[in-house]
């Protein structure tokens, strides 16, 4: 279950829907770089993981009402709250396609909220 809401009250409302199994919600990438060394080897610099590096790929079936709310959230707000797997994240919708009730959304996470 995914919930998307604004940080402040809004007249459009918030939306809750069930994601499709093809959604990618557990993407975690560490901050790593690899540099070739003069001796023919490599140096790997591992700077750890932060939630701000995460990207969600959300797919779902939505109703017309949900589509209206999602479109308003995408067009009118830069920062939104996303509740995913019982965790709360601050993020922004990078892209959104809704075609015949089929949603495909990419969300860039800024931080995990406590």
C-alpha cells in the first residue's frame, strides 16, 4: 500500500493505492566510485548508503478520482510525503504516466522521515 500526501493541507486531497508487484520500492545503491590506478589495478571508494540516493518505480492501477489527485500532486507540488512499506519518505515525483488507469511513476527520495 502506498500513500502520497502533501506537507501541508491541500484542497485536492491525498491518495492511497495498492502498488503492482512489478513496482521497485527497495532500490538501494551505495555511494561508490571506482578509479583505475597507474599500476593496472583499481581503487574503490565506498562512501556508504543514504536514503536520499533511492528511487522508487511505482506501478499501479488507479481510479479516475485517484488519477485526478495524482495529476494535481505531480503538477502543483515539489515535495511530497510517500508512505511505503510502513516507512515515511520525503521526495519528488520525477515522472508520471497514467494511461487507461495504469500508473507508472518515478519518485526521487530526498530523505527518510523518523
